């Protein structure tokens, strides 16, 4: 366990994931939304990313 001083100096957020959620691994909870998202990705695709724009965004 981290002390309060260590927690205050950490730059990343501390997130604890509930192990009971492992029950849902591999299950599709919203099949209609999943099929709609897959259809949109098939038709539209993912945006093209330039290496220069990635570098610029990383320095902001």
C-alpha cells in the first residue's frame, strides 16, 4: 500500500478494478451496439494518423 505522500506525488491516477467484473470477460453485453459499431468501422474506417501530428500532440 502506498503512503499518502507517495499518492500525492504520483502523476498517474490510481484505479482499482473490481475482480467481480471478470465474470463479464468474453461476453457481449450490447450486441446491437457492437454490430452497429462494426458496420460503421467497415464503412468509414479508422482515421489516418500522421507521425508528425502524433509528435505534436504528445508535446502539448
